[in-house]
């Protein structure tokens, strides 16, 4: 039995933490921090419910809390991964999962007691863990070790929960098999280990994304180097593409990534790496059409949104940009050539939304980097 004083102290600490995270979520202006802060709140509520479960009556509506918190934790993780990859967080979808979990738990309470809603909760956790794992190896997360850590934790969590669900449905919660391998105590331990791993991982990802230190991170000012930072760029890009689409014209998105920026940082220093980014920003502003929107994603990645005149226009402009870069120098440093990889997509062959066009251009840019850089790659659909 949990010591009352220890339990109360733990509850107070966790509650204060939940309130702090909720405050961050409600005051943050970024979807990423909102989603992951809500994930932290759900995880803390899950921990609180686990600590006080022995004091909760088996037919009490408070039994809904641990189920909803478990689903909310994984759902918040998924939404955060989507936001990190510049995709729209599916808050409504997660809300539906939470509502179904709460309703089913409430309905089953009189007959099932502490096991009310268990099967639905586990099914929801499995589905959300799988989509979180898949999202964590896409987009920007695909290039980061922490993204792979999230994927591993989610796949392991999905596998564990699937085995637990099968044992629950086939053998029942009172069976020796379920009690020996998937009892509540062991499940709480597994969940808390997963929560801790994901919490540290997402905290590092969020810190890197929202860092304000240098141009190699996400640009801090709304208008830095004459280009928009990511938070300001994305809404404007979405609006521009929506307006272009409504007028029956086409849009194009290009991703321009400086090759070997980390090596530049190590070899020449952080100051020179930042100057390299500024040089590319100036070059893009000077050479691109004035109607092109330019955004800085961070890490030496620039994203361009323009209006192509035909299906070859975007690729033609990208090749011209590469040719013009040959004569560009950084701080008059002899022997140093500013090299970039370019990925392009347009609405002639890709869905006419910013998210779809950006994903296609980003994938094309990654292929250009893998192929050695200093080249232009088109979206898969276009190259087919």
C-alpha cells in the first residue's frame, strides 16, 4: 500500500508540473510546443492516476482519468511529430479517440470496474503509437537520431500493448498468463520508462527547434537576413498557394539546402557557418523573382514558393540558380565554394497544397544530397 504522505507529496509535485506544462501549452505560439506540452500533461496525469489508483473506487468515474491520459499522451506525441514535420497536427482525430475512450470507460464501469474501457484504451494506444512511429521517420525527423529513438519507443510500446490486448481479450485480466506478464504494476513500469524516454527526446527536439542562438538553428526574428523565419513563412506560404489555386494557376515549392553545413561549422567555425547562411540568403533575394516568398527553415535550409509559367519553369530556374552560385564567395575566402542541393515540386503533378508540395520538394532535396549534392532533383511524381 502506498504511504499516504509519500503519495500526497508525489501528487502535489506532479500536479504542479502538470499545471506548469499546461501553462506552457496555452501560452506557446507554436503548435509543436502546444502538442508536446499537452503530451507532458497527459503523461503526468497518467502518473498521478497510477500513484493514486489504490484509493480510487472501482466503480468511480475517476477510472476514466488513467485511460484518457494514456491515450492523450500518445496522441499528443503524434501531433507533436506532425507539427515538427510542418504538417497539421490532427488534434480533432486525437479528440475523437479521447471521447470514445471516455464514453466506453464510463459505460463499462458498472460491469467491469477497474478494467472498464481497457480494450478500447489499448487499441487506441496501439494505433496512435504506430502512426507516431511512422511520422517520426518522415520529414525533418527522419534525419535526426532523436526521431529514430521515438520510432523505436513507439514500435516497442505498440508491440507490448498489442500482446497485452491479445492476452486481455483471449485469456482475460484474471488469468495466470495476464497476471504474470501484463499485470498493472508491470504495465505502469513499462509506461513510465517509455514516458521518460520520450519526454527527454522530445524536449531535446523542441529545444533544437525553438533555439534562438544562431542562424544555424531556427531564425529568431520574424524577418531575418531579409527572409521570413519558419513560423512566419508557413502561414504566408499556405495562404499564397491557396490564393494561387483559387485563381486556377499553379504553384511551385523549392527546397535549397547548403551542403555540409556541419562540416563548415567544425572546420571554419560557427561565425563562418552563419556568414555562409547569410550569403545564400542575400543571393536568393538578389536572384529570385520579387514575387517569390523566401523562408528560412533553419540549419541552412531555405524554402521558396513561386508561381511557375509552365511545367519546366521551376526546374529551369533551379538550374540557373546553381549555375549562378558558382561565382559566389563567402567573406572573400579563397578556395571555398558555396554549394547547395535543390529539391523542387510543382502543382502540375503534386497535390496543390503547401504541405504536399513541401514534402515532395524536401524528399527531392534529400535525394540530391544523397547523390552528392550540387544538383537539382524533382519530385518523385514528376520524375516518373
